[in-house]
């Protein structure tokens, strides 16, 4: 058994145990099976685990997995290790689509929020691609995406100025990325989108492996490079939008997970990196959520603040190693 598999499984198991047992009230691990669904126990502990902690943990797993996979798709499609949802206008567009109805006091059903996030994410992504000449240059797409993201974030700031005090608190917490108060309803808003996104992601992985060879070599192998890149970015939007609709823009997960997968499995290719990226995205998000729940207890802090707090130094270290590796002759 590979050490990386043992490490990932151990971290996930430990995070799941912390997520279900720690908090108010603390639940001994020996009673965990009894209070889980089907365990037969009743009372406060069973309600807290079944209706509060379990859906929140599952949502953190799914959100991290989707953001990690989207980050890998973007980085490979654009052949740039800095390509992440936050820098291409996708996350900002999705957040704008969800935040606008809150400020405009529009009453919408829960199922409409993922649609608004999808529309906003598509708006941000399409604006980036149109301004960058539909992906002729991956570097141009990245730089243009940063500009589009800044413009959309400015629009979010204008909305926050227009909001009243109560809405402002809700929007601010949402924009930081939060899993607080998420129940089974949030899970029901996400999983239908996964049914569409996961098959497309599996089909997209071999295409990313060809794009990794470079545009000229990929075209020589018969791949329509521009169409493939647009399709890959569409898959990334489909992965990001429902997560942002429910949890807000959780930063840095889409950057950290692909880099961790590459560093821990340098001998793999894109197809084999994908499940590892999904796994590390889930690990990062679940552990960040434990810090959000427990670090300043009883205050529940935004999970996005913790992913950014950890992600910045770890990301810098990963990139330094990424740049130093070719000089050392490891590749």
C-alpha cells in the first residue's frame, strides 16, 4: 500500500472523527455508531450528529473534492500552475449571482441559487475567454481572468454598500466561504449537479492529458485545441458553481489540491492525478472546517478564511519546490 494512500485515508478518517465527535456537546467515539443514522439512539446527541454535523461534514467533503478537481482542470487546460477559480472570474461571478438577489430582496427558492451561481460563473468565464481571444494564449487567459475577477469583486463591493446591516453580515460571511448552518437541504441542492459534472469530468481527463503535450502536438494528434480548452473550462464551471451557491467561494482549495497531488505523486499523469486531487481537496476542506468550528469556539468562523490562512504559505512553498525541481534535475 502506497504511503500517500495511507496518509490520505488517515487524514480523512481523523477529520471525519473530529467533525462528528468534537463540538458542543462532545460525543465519545464509543457512542458514535449509536447516534449515527440507523444507530437507534435518540436525544440531543443524535439530533446534533444526524442533522447538523453529518450533513456539514459530507458537504465539506464534496465541496473540497469539486474545487480540487476544478483547479486541476483549469491548470491543465491552460497549462499554468497558477490557474485557479479565484483568478479566472469564475468564483467571483458565481458569488455575484448569488449575492445580488439578497441585496435586491428577491425571494427565490433554494433550487434557484445553483442556477444563479452557474449563470454568474459562466458570465465570468465567458467574459474572460472573450477578452482573451477565446483561449488562443493560456497566459493571456490567466491575466485577463485576474482582471475580470477584480471587476466582479468590485461589483460585489458595490452590492455590499447598497445592502442594509443585516444583509451585509450575511453577504460578508457568505463571501468568506462558510459551512455554518448547512443542513441536508444544502446537500440536496448540490448532489443533482454532481450527477452531471462527474461523468463529464471523467471524459475530460484524457483530453487534458493530450492538452498537456502543448497545442501543436495536441493538434497533430487530432485534438481541436480551442474546443477542448473551452469544454474543459465549462466542466470546471459546472463543478464550481453549485459549491459556491451553497458554501460561498472557498479560496485556495483549487490551488492546493492539484499541487499536493503532483508533489506526492510526481510519477503519475493527469488521469491518475485526478482522484488524488479530489481526495486532497476533500482533506484540505474538511480539516479547514474543523478549525473553523473549533478554533474560536463557540464562535463559528468562515472556512474560507482558514483555507486562505493555510493555503498562502503552503502554496508559496509548493511553487518554490515546483520551480526548483527542474534545476535539481529531478524531472
